[in-house]
C-alpha cells in the first residue's frame, strides 16, 4: 500500500526543537516502512542538516509568513512535483508539521487539490479556517485535540498520536548507572553529593525558566539545588541577567544547545519543566525514559503524561512556591523518587516508544489517501 502515495512533509521552523526532532524521527521511521516522502524545510536549518542524504530534501529561504516571493516559489515547485508523481501513478499527500507557515501551506495544497494532514503540536487556539483546509488533524495530546474540536473538526477527521522517544537511547543499564552518573557529573563540574535539577528546552518566555530561577532563589543556601539549563533562544540574555540579580552565580549553568542531552540528564537528580503552556513535552518523555523523576507545571498536555504522584509531580503554573514545595518533597523522599522514576519509565515504554509513531501516522495516511 505504501507504494501508492508519496508524502510531502513541511516544517518551516529554523531552530531545533522537540517538534523538529519528532519530524526527523518520524521520517526515518516511515522510510523504514517503505513510505516515500520529501521533506520541505528551511535552508540552513538543523533539520535540513540532519536529514541530508536520508530523505528527498527541498529547502527554501522563507523569511516569514508574508514572504510572498518564497510562497510563490514553493507553490510552483509543489505543482511540478505533484504532476511528476501523478505521472508515475502516485497519489500525493501534504503533511504540515509546524504551526509556522501552516495556513499558507494548507492553502497552496488545497488549491492544487491535494489531500492534507495537519500535525498540531501545541495546546493553543487553532485558526477556524483549518476546518476547511485540513483533511485530517493529528494532535499530539488530548489537550491539543481539544483545540481542533473547538473549531468544529469532527472526530472522524481528528486523531491523537502521542509524541515518541527512542527508549533504548535514553535508558542506562542498571549495572552502569553509578559509573555513568559519575562521568556525567565530572563533565559538568558537579560534586557527588550536590542535588541537581536539569531543564531542557528553547529559552523563550513560554517555557517559564524565569520561574525556575525565582524558585531557586527561595531556597536557603544549604538547601539550594544546582541547575543545568540546556537550550538556547531569545530569552537567554534576560535569564542570565535575572540569575545575576537573584545572586545565583555558581548555582546555574547555562549550557546552551546540546546535540545530545543525555549527559545532562544522567548528571541530574530531577527534571523540571516549568512551562506556561505545552502541547505535550518531548523533553519530559526523554527525562522519563532516562529514569529521572519529573516535576512539571499543570498546563496543556503535560498532565496526560505526568500523572501527579504516579509518573511525576505537578505544580501550579507560575507559582514558584508550588514548585519549591514539589522540589523539596522529591528531594527528601527517596522512596517517592524511585517509585515515580520506575513507573514513568514503564509508562513511556508502553505508550511513547518511537517505533509506535510511524505505524500510527502511516495508518492515518492510508485512511486519508482512500478518502
């Protein structure tokens, strides 16, 4: 069946994120299943760099939603690509992955009478016009799916497919955990007995890392955790200034973007996600797979994976005292840490194994292509 259609995947983001990572993993998984596709993405992006030589690739230098010149070039390319595939007897689907550029992409695809799939990765309002432009919406959580329901997307055009993680890559065998932790801590200059928090994500206001720093400042010095902050973004200078203002020099390491976050996870005692909104949270899944207990804000799709007291702890968003209470609890209760870590690893293996993602997306393509 996979020979009957070809999928054009569009991802217009320039930066590496949990969403672009999912696109890369999905394309690799679909290729293994024999589903042919072409990735359209930004010229010079990390996604283009990673996927070079792995899938058919077409890049554009899109300078924004209103870059009519580049949209015209994309429309012309898609028209020619469609004609070529149809001459070979293939159906063409367009899978729109990023919210950025989603509406122009869907409009162009619809004008060319192509079937469309929109992947909605955020728990944020969905433009009502999507109801007319997307044949199927894939939501990464029930919280994200609710945004589609609000604009009238019927259930037969809506499917929830959770994000996935490479379980084997993040799981440390029991026999080498202590050694791995020691190596990781040495890498970051962390003492054996330090209690360490790790946070991973784009440094943007929505992620709430200012709240994490404010929480850190609430602790007395003898109880204050160390923090490894992994990621880069527009908010970094503001966060560095805030850390200085709060007297947190020596307590927070700004590690920038890391192509491999595993050492940072292995060095830590707990993972914190202080987001103000979140579709689901790929970094949370990776932390769970690595065996870290997770503390996260009760927003968006997070409570679907962080089940309070079972697979993690939830705290009230934008409330540093609530986060401080959760951190204190997890630090003092070693049995709770172990219980949560074990159940979280089981949950991720059962529901979020990356091998499930291409299977479920492929099933969606088959349904759309027959419609």
